[in-house]
């Protein structure tokens, strides 16, 4: 598996359709670009950010706990 730049891929699809110059090529390109847009991503950036926030909070709690005076 590999990650691709979906926007660049869509530009290549559109360029190929324009170069072909037929209505059929344009219709196929439109369908392919819709497929690219609707395909799920390998990761959900919102989940990644939530996980990072949790880890940062945990580290801050650890650091804060270490600076508390010990009695």
C-alpha cells in the first residue's frame, strides 16, 4: 500500500480527458474523479489529533506530578 496525492491524481485524470477531447473521455474522467473523492482515506486526521491531544495531556500530567513537592 502507498499514499498518493489525490488532487494531483485527479488533475492527471482531467488532463488525459482533455487531451482525448471526447465526451466519453470527459464522462469517464468525471466518474473516476468522483471515485477518488469518495474513497476512504488511510487515516482519519480528526482521530489522529484526538490521540495526540490525549498523549499531550498525559505527558503534561506526568510532568506536573513530577514538579509537585514530595512530603
